[in-house]
C-alpha cells in the first residue's frame, strides 16, 4: 500500500501450488494476492512485484472486469 498503486489488496492465505520449475515438480505454500487497480497502473504494479517477489518469475495475471458493483 505504500506505493499507492492499488485501491485494495485481498490476501488469500494457505494456497498450495504445484508447478514445474527447472525440470522438477514443486509444491509450495503461497499467498494469493488479488490486487484491485486501474488498467493504467498495471505496468507500475508489475515492476514493484517483480522487484519485491522472491520468485525469479512470479505469476502476474491481469483480468478484464466485465461488470462490478462497488459499495
């Protein structure tokens, strides 16, 4: 939140991920982050995540929102 690039970040704890890395099958406990922001800030958020993340290649996915209700 210190970068002020996201309106909200939801953290889903205790996610178990299975993936292939360096020809090995890996299983890791992870925290899934759902980052809500504006499209024009995606590039900046991506750079911050890549800089801070412990993985060499973190998974960063942008999804279009077709409809949303905000209260």
